C-alpha cells in the first residue's frame, strides 16, 4: 500500500487537498436550542457567455424544529460578484427581492418578521460572504431560495477558470465560529449544470472533484453543456476550467448594451494582445512572502509549502530567491538572497516543508521586509501567498498603499481559500502594477505560482493606456495599467453617449520604446443583447470606489455614498445596500419602487434570446465597409503550454492521479478498520 501511494504521489508531483474548514450552509445560534434548517436540495445552474458568468443557486430548506424559526444561510463571497436576484418560495407563495439602503432594509425586515409575515433579507458581510435571512419559517415548513449573481471571467493565457465557492475559508474569528451551529449537508444530491457558449473553439474542459452525470460537447463550435454531481455536500469548492483553441489571434472585443433611444449605453471592451513578448534570459530575484498565521492551519499551510517547493525547483541557476514568513511578526527565513543552485533548492525545500502555522497575521511588517535589501541591478518580484486577513500591527489599506508606492517592485498576490480579503490584496497589487488571483482549496496553487513565474520571466507591456475617440465615452474602469503581462487581458467597462465609429488605440512601452496599436470600432445605437453589462459595469465602479477609499485617495464617506447610489440604481447588494424580499402587497405598503423587477424581466428576455440564437462573436478589430485591414494585432494571443505536452493535459493527469490516491487511501482505511 505504501509503495502504491508513493508511486502515485510521484506521478502526480503536486496536489491540493480539501481543508477541514466550515463550509457554506444554514446557521443557527449555538445557544438557541434549535437545529439549523435542513438543506433538502442544492442545485446550481451556470452559464458562461462571452466574458461573464451567470450563476443561479436554488436551495430548498426545511424547518425540522417544533417551533417557528428564522433560517439563516451563509454563502462565501465570490470575486467581483454582483448579487442581483433573490426570490423565496414558501408553499404556494413566492416573494421577490428589491435592493434598498441597508438601514431601510433592516428596519422593514424587522417589522415584517415581528408581524409574522413571510420576508427575507440578503446582505453582504464585508469581503467575506453573503448572508440570507428567512423570517418565520413554520414547523416542518419548506422554503426554496433562489439567488443569482454575475461576474466577469477574463481569459488568462488561453484558460478560463470558474469557481463556485463553498468553503468558508477558515478566516473568521473564533467567537463567530463558536456562536453558530452550521449545517452544510444537503439531504439530497447536489447538482451543478454548467453551460459554456464561447465565440471561439475550445480545446478541452475539466472539473476536479465533480462527477459527470450528463455531458454534451461540441468543442469546435465552442459549446459545452455538462451536469455534475458534487459528492461533498457544501464543503468543497467546485472549480471548472476550459481552454480556448490554439492559434487564436490577438484581438479586440467589444460587447455593447444600449436600448433604442436611451441617453447612454454600456460596453465591455476586452483586449487580448497578440504581441511577441520575448523571454527575459538574465537572472531575476523572487521574494516569497508566506502567510504562516493561525488561519493558514491544516492543509492550507501544507499546500502553500508544497507549491513554493515545486516553484523553486523550476528556477534557473542565475535566479535568486528569498523567503519571508509571517504570523504575529515577520521573519527573514532565508536571511537574505539565496542563489537558485540545485544544492540550495534542495536545502531550502526541506526547511520550507517544516513550516507550521500559528499566531495572528502581521502582513504589513512582512511586506516592509520584502521591500528591503533590493538590488537595483536585478529584476525583483514579490510573490505573496496569504488569506489576506491582517489583524496585527499596521492594518489600514491606506498604509499599505503608501508602503507599496515606496519601491518599484511588482507584487503577484495569491489569496488562499474563500472569505479572503479581496480589497486589501487589490490595493497592494494594483499600486505595484502586479496582479492577484484567488486560489481555491480545490485548486492548483502550483499552476498558479508557475503561471505567475511565466509572466515574470517574459517582457511585459509598460504604461498601458487605451484611448477611445470619435464616440463620447466616460466613467471607464481599467483603461490604464502600469503593466500588462503575458497572457493577461485588459478588461475595460465604460459608458458611451451615442453610437458611431470610434478610433481605439492601445499605447504601451515595450523594450524601452513607445508603440501604438489601433483600429476602428462600431458602437451601436441599438444593442439589447446584454443588459447584464449594466450591473457588471456598476460592480467595477463600486470596486474602484472601494480601492480609492482604501488608498486614501477619496474620503470614505464620499466613496460610501457613491457605492450606495450605484447599488440602488443598478440593484446590487453592497456594503451600503441590501436585498429586501417581500410580497407585492408589502412593497406597495412601504412604497418601495420595483426597479429590480423591471431589470430582471429585461435580463431574462435577453438571456432567452441568446440561448436560442447562434453564438455571437464580438471581435471588433475586423474590416469595416470598404476597409481591407483593421486588425489591432498581427500576432496570436499567448497560450498556456506548447510543445508536445500541454500543461493543461498534465493537470488533468495530476487530478486523475490524486483521485486514485484518495481512492486507494480510503480503501486501505476501510480494509484496516481505520
């Protein structure tokens, strides 16, 4: 048995195990004497269509207590998610959600709860999760909750990654965890159906941890329709990948939305540079800043260590590395820079593997230490792996913003698990010109770290600026970056006043020289296919205001006011707004405008039309009218892998090997009575 496991581990070379952390689920105060509401069923429908995903979650709850209770459900907050719909069905009655300011929502929900009426409330609890409260669930009564959120899904080196988050992440305080009894075990099966409609052909799809029960694939047409059964209740994230076909062109895509006669339209612009970025052959320095605090306990710290060890093994002798660990304080683990020789890599790999987790989280001191002892003659990058929950020392985002402006060093951040501090990581990485990604506990941190290294060791595009002229545009987000890395897309949301032909130019510095890429683009006066873009645009603006407030660039009160206004106008659950779910009669009695009802009807109609129509390609840099050439880039878009064996296929082999390991381990335990 030991020999078999050893062989499987070697063939897999790296794996990620599940954390023993609390998961999404129903909550009941531990001292109440009540049982958490039972989750009868849990079904998820996902549609990924041209750059963004719609996730619909349907859960049925049953009150197994002999008294009326308030059911509370907690759901980890996905990255850049805009919670847009909530409905609750109790018996034959369905109540629907409208977004109002947080104080009003809490007051009205409390009044309806006190009256014994059916009501629900959806709130955003900081950066950690969404919480759903369902009032007055009678004994043995059932309630079906349905909620919908949208999120952008950019392509990175030809790969799109979607995560359905379920694990809580282990970052909440111990008092909160002790307060709640949590039920995360559905009584029935958990199913997840995912539909991909890509304008470009696909090379493959994969989903570690899901059992396929139905599948329809037409990869050449960019279509995948797969239903999975999730065997771990609500305790494990679901991670899904698909890879675009090879040799796709560098391109500019513009997805518009504008009602006929409307004063303004909304657009999503995605640039995928087809620019030959040459590898950097000189040695580089890599500072690994590793979170060893108590919230990284269990398999999270083991996953981190294994990922860093495997990354060190891929370094070149001319490279150098430095490892800084932090919990309540920061420590220079390697005591300076170490040459990446085979002997040093073996030595420090052993030391890294012995790291343990404890204490609180002093991220500021760790980042300050990482910015010391820099060599001006060498390219230096910081790879930060943490859950981002800093609680010791200096903790304000404004201080992190000032610290990162003190040195010209890129930070590549990886947030482990759910309930992690997205706003703080955005502040750190955006001001440094780096980038950040989430890492699920059902994900592949080695692949993430190696992807970061593949960006670092290639040239990047500096001082990236996009200019749109000929069509009045405004309230853009993401139009300028310090750097754009190999395989990275530039995603821009914006508004435009009227349709017309626009000149779009991308200006960058490459190899010390300024270069400009340009084309002409049609902005339509009438385009009603994608009304969801308005919510996605609003969410990108909300994140922009959060970042500005965190960096001290705008007063907190001013940012909160802007976030509140955006949440109300575009019906999004934010830190300043909540989704109030009531009967039609109750909305009328409180004189609450039904903005969301109107918006949802438009979105559903558009979604129905899209599903019955051929997939539309929104590439914009194509010949127009009598033009013979209008391409923005002459080269192909970078893609993960190359050569005889694609890393994408290696990852599939790894997942199969890990599945075999787990199965063999389970069998051994069963046979030996463990």
